[in-house]
């Protein structure tokens, strides 16, 4: 199945994230905390915590810091209680935007998200206004030049739902969220290590933005991603 070009977008976002390692660590620690409190500190019995720890390792977080935060979350130590809230809205050119947050103060968070939208050319939407434009799925992305036949053979044998070849040659493997780890492990065992992987909200269709519109959209995304309570920002803009 063919898909839209997104490799440049992926590389661009990875570069921007590498510049914000401290903030990324903060978000991962928050995810570890929520996952461990909800499902316990046993990695083998808590898939969400396993994914959070994988993110931590990929971000080069030291093992002792990972363990400390799991222990802290499961030891009933005093600390903040985070609430997960999703906000939806529209960016430049009607591009769909979803923001997943973890917050200890929902009044502060919604005010900051609404301000970001209104100040930078977007519009805050109501619950359900754009979520239908995204699919909750596992996603593994391989660089252009990776053997499509090998990826497809291993992925489908392991239970992947689809393998998508984008216009620029990047390969996406899509799975049901519950099957993500099994498929990822099978691919890595076959020597196929993805550039990007995770359980995500994948845009079903994209909106192409160029020039000034693309720059304005990137500014809005940067502002949203820089908010302290924001964990993930999903959108369907091809910049």
C-alpha cells in the first residue's frame, strides 16, 4: 500500500526533539510515573510501563534514574497526582491537531493550550472534533532504502495489520496497539531496527502546507510542544 511522503517531517521532528532532551526526559518520567502507579512496577506485567521505559532508554536516560522513578511511583511516596487529558483543535489551513497532556492542574493546562491556539492562528475544538481523523495504532518507520520485501515478510508473519511504502521510500509497519511489542520484537530479531517506533495516533489523511502557512503551522506546533503539561502533539499537516 502506498502512502504520503513523511520522511522529511520525521527527520525534522527528531532533530527538534534532540534539542529538547531535558523536556523530553521530564515527559518520559511523567509517563513512567502514571504507568507505574496504574499498573505496577513489574515490566513483564505492565505493557504501558515497558513502552515508557523503552522511550527512556531511547532518550539515553540512565538506568538508575528510570528505576528511581518506577520505585518512587510504586512506593506511595508523596508527590503530584497527574490527570490525563486530550485536547483537540485546528491549526493553519484547517489541519487537525490533537494534544495529549498530563497535568496536576487542568484549569492551567486548558488555558495554556487555548492561548497557544488563539495566539498562533489555530482554533480550539470540542471533544471529538478531530479525533476521527486519526487511527490509534502501533507504528514502526524504516528509512528509505530498507528492504521492503523483508520488512513485509517479517511484519505480516508477526501479525502486523499493514505495511505502507511512502512516496519517498520510507516504510511504515502498522499494528494493533496490543500487537505492537510482538511485531517490533520480531522485526528487531530479524535485524530490522526502526528509525521511529511507538504506539501513536496516526493521521488517516494529510493536509499539504507550504511557505508561510507551513512556517506558521510549525510555530504553533512548537509552542504546543513546549508547554510543560504536554506529552504528545499529533497533527495531519505535511510541512
